């Protein structure tokens, strides 16, 4: 039977939805270009104000004007213990209001959900963290060890102006941190009424955003050209877009598939696990992408007039590689690109992986099970990337642990960077209770 939370947390649960709504209303769109991005300084100052209201001091450092990063430290009762980092990003991807049921920066609360860009990626975790530490400060609670809070910029464009900047220029603010938690982990998949898998992120794929450029001989569009940059690039893009790279089962995904096999009572073919993963519903797209290296064309650019063959053509590719697979990925990429196409990196960053064990993981499991009798925590690899790539370089073990008990019928995966992004208020309340249990002891 679920145990009551160690404290009422009335204040935290009462204000978390409002905090999230207010934060969503600060448009922190990150276009990848500082000139057209917005709101990160305003959001960081808003967070600073919410912390200051309850006596928690913080510092803000900018990598560029407006690209603001906030750090605060909450002292624990055992200062001799290593510190724990809780980090979240304040920026969001763009959203087109014409595509949404509500304005994406309205923070509207309706039908039991808070709606808006960032509701699941990742202002929900930002708001839950703020609500918990504000409640602690009001009620005199101290965690067992120091908790360092980081609310950073630019995660959605690779983190160079956010977490990477802070790690490179202000590593002293993270002194003593040996472990970290952040987004995309701790959420539930309902198997049946009495069983939910909670996916804790212990690994994430490496990031390889690149630009491909093909050169050719420019000329009149009415002529026959054997040296056409658009054609050469199109062949490479077609090969990349249709590629299905080999399945590679990393340790966390083997553990995850074992858990799925046991929970659903099915056999899973390790050479072709996608059929079994279909049982997981929409989340199977996210999980399936963590079983192999991936490359996806995302942007094309060529030409300036209908009757002129251009001298160059370019494409943007989103590549992701598994931990330990970077060399294999390079070989796969070279074969797909072929000859006559130049590659340059836009963003390149490491894959990260740790093990699903140790006292911190034990506390995650304990906190989830205390709030949900049917919880079964399992590790997984995230197909995307987070600021863990930066903080791992300081020697931290990094986990995705933003606990949410989700409605069984919610298409959670589609909400990441999706239309009508939203999070259930009940899920936020669950997350508050789990984070409180976890962070007190962690």
C-alpha cells in the first residue's frame, strides 16, 4: 500500500500548477540564434525572484546578453557528503499558435492539464523543483546533503550558451557535485491497473548535427548537366533518409527489454525488438530510436531561381549515436554520404551512460514505490539529448528523473516539441511528492 508523503506539501502541491503556468507565459523560444531567441534572462530573473521570496540566494551568469543561467545552492545537514545537482533548462523550441488549440504561451489550465510550450520539455520539472524547495524553505526542511539547482539556457540548441558555458567558465558553482538528475525520466507507462513501468534515464545518445554541401557546375536550367549539385546532394539525402542502421543493444536497453518481456509476458527477439515494443504505444517511437544509431534529414537549401542550376546545395542532418558507437557511426555516415559531398559539424557532443545501481538509484526506486504500489522502475536510453552531456564532464553520474505518473491514455511521446503540449496537474502533484521523498534523503 502506498505510504503517505513525509510532509503534507500542501504549499508545493497548491502552487506548482501556477508556477508552471507563469513560467510558460514567459516566451523563452530558442531559435538557435541569439538575435531571434527570447526570454531566457526574464525567466532566470523570475526563478531568482521565486527563490529570493523564500530566502534562497542565487547567481545569474550570461554567456551572451540575454542568454542567462542561474545557480543556487541549498545547504544540507551533512556538509561532508558530496552534493547533488538538479538541473533544468528554461528555453523551449518554437511553436506556431495557429496549430494549437490554445495559445502555446498562455499557460492555460483546463481539463485537468496545464497547456503550453514547455509543459513537458521541461518547465514542468523546473516548476516542481521550485515548488519543493520553496516548501522546504517555508517549513524549515533541510536535505541530507547539499542540493545545487541550475536553471540554464540554450539546451534546445545544444547547450553551448547554457550548460556547456557554465561548466567551462563557472565550474566552481558545481563543486562537490557527484550526481545529477534532470529531464526525461521517471515517467510511467501503464501495463495494467496494478503495474506501471517507470522509465529512469541512465543513458542518452550522442549528438551529431551536421551540414552537407555538394558543389557542381552552375548553368542554365534548360541545359542537360551531368555535374548538378542539387542532384548529387539529393542522392545523398535520399540514402540517409531511407537508411535503417543495425540494431545495437546497449546494457540499459537490454535491461529495459527484459523488463518489458517480463511485464507483458512476451518473448522479444533481440535482433528485431520493434514488434514487441509496439505494445508500449506511442512511446515505442522514442524507445525504438534508442536501439540503433540514427540519421535524419531535417533541412534543405539550394538555388535562387527556377531556370538556374546552382553551384552548390546543402542539407542539415540530425545524427544521433549510441554510447560506445561513435566510430561505427562515423563509418556508417561516410558510406551513406558518398563521394562529392562535404560534411561539417554544426553541433557534436558525446553520448552518456551510467549504470542503474547504487544508493541514489535505490532512493529513486523507493520514492516511486512509496507513491505508487504498482511502480516498477527500469532503466532506458533516451534517443535525444540533454544537458547531462555537459555536467558529465565534471565527473557526475547523470540520470533523467523527472517523476510523473501519467494518464494511461496520454500520448506522452508526441508532446515533446509537439502541438498542444500539456501536462496533467495530478501528474505534477505526484512528481512533487516523489521529488520531496527523494531529495530529502538523496
